[in-house]
C-alpha cells in the first residue's frame, strides 16, 4: 500500500512539473487577451500603448532621429501585429528599393521576422499593390502594410494610393498603414511614434520621445480613463526628464532624477518605459513580454506615487514586471 501511495504522489508531481514547464514556454503573446471593444491596437509595448496608442486601422507614422531605433521598433511592431493574441494582422512589409539601406534591412528582417510576414522590395507603390493585399485578407483578419522609405515622393505616392483605395474599397477601412521614415513629422496621421536620440543615448529603448509622439486616441473617451490619466501625467513628467538628459545621465548619481522624492520617482518611471523585444530575444537571450496596458498604467501610477522610494532606479530598466 505504502509504495503505491509513493508512486501516485510521484506521478502527480511529474504531471504538475510538466504542466508548469509547458506554461512557462507559452509565448507571452499567446497568454494575454485584449478587450475587443477598444478602438486601440495594443502592441504590448507599454511606452507606445500608453503615450502614443495606435489605432486598429488608419495611418501611423514611425519616425525619429537618426540611430534612435525607429526601424528596430517597426520590425518589432510587425512581429507583434502578425502574432497578436486577439487581433492578428496579415502584415505586408514594403521596402523602398531606392533606399540606401534597403538590402541591409531586408537581410535583417529575414533573420528576425517570421516568414509569414510577406516582404517585398519595390521601386514604386501602386494602388494595385495595396488593393491586392486588402482583397487577399479574409473577412475576419485585419491587414497592415508597413512601408520603409526615406524618400518623401515615395511616401506621398503611398499615401495617395491608400487614400484612393479607401474611397474605392469599403473593406480597406480596416487597413492599418504604417510609414517608417527618418526625421519626418506629419500631423495628419492618426498616431505618430517618434524616437529621440537623447533618449536612445541614455540607453532607454524604445527611445520614445513623449513630446514629439502623439495619437488622436490620447483623448478618446472609449480608452479607459485611468489609462488616459496616467498617460497625461507621464507625458508631463517625462518632458522634464527628457529635457535634462545628457550622455550617461542615468549612470550619474548626481543626476537630479537619481535623487530623492518625486524626482527619483520620475527617473524610475522613465527607466520603466524601456522594454525587451521579441525580435531581439535570440541575441539578448532575455525573454520579451506582451505587457497589458492596463497593468502598465497601474504600475506607472504606483511608481509616480513614490511607492518604490527604497529601490535603486536602475532596477526599473528592461523589466517585464515591477521590480521588488
Ligand atoms: N529596442 C532596442 N533595444 C536595444 N537597442 C536598440 C533598440 N532599438 C535600437 N537599438 C540600437 O540602435 C541601433 C539603431 O537602431 P535602428 O537601425 O532601428 O535606428 P534607426 O534610427 O531606425 O536607423 P538609422 O541607424 O539608419 O538611423 C541598433 O542597431 C541597435 O544597436
């Protein structure tokens, strides 16, 4: 009888251990679900979801200072769209063949992105290309076109093609068009995500510039009020932090945002905007995560309320959860 009980306990422990391993291997992108009634496309990147929320369809600009990481985040965004847990997008990546770094980008994306994301190098954009994608996508799925170019004429042709198609094909109202280009700013996009060199130099990636990034959804009443409130608070506070940055400010114990009180909390919140990327996992060996914006909003409020005064600011860098 006794050996039988030991045997049963042993088998039960093995089953529990196997279950735990399987759970830990579940991709974080599969683990979370998102509310279906939001107009927002949550990417699981807390800086973007709170400070420059993306629309589920419409026009998005991803831009930034040279070397600030706009292209890296655009690649990550394609990955997250294609693998989105509740709102997967059929994603097409178009690279302007005239860009000097088109070949390099193509090679990089073939390493970091799954083959399910279609990639094409094109000389020009035609309405036909855009229409084909929209017509291929099924009734249930969404589609996104992500265009990389530094050529204003190319980008204008793309925007014309999108505009023309939106008037001609009703299904294209579900299209998300993302333009990735350097150092440009339009106010006519639904969301602009801008990356700043000074933030990048401080080692906080995504190096989102809270002042030059914007979204028409920031004031949308359909976005939960607590998310909008914390985003507005973060935007104001981070503007001070970003203005005070200098190379290696984060490592300088004398930097005012490493000191005590409200300043220290702002410095912690600034670092907590950093996030690991799925596309970088093979290189860093560190697990990325899809962080729910509602969780992020609560965590940022706790940080800004000064609940972690005892923790060193550096412990907030590249964390998928609050440090303890
Ligand atoms: N999220 C990130 N995490 C860590 N490092 C990053 C991140 N984003 C960018 N970098 C670093 O910054 C470098 C430049 O990134 P990226 O090529 O995306 O910048 P860019 O501004 O789009 O392009 P360019 O360098 O052509 O101006 C990368 O090679 C990488 O070293």
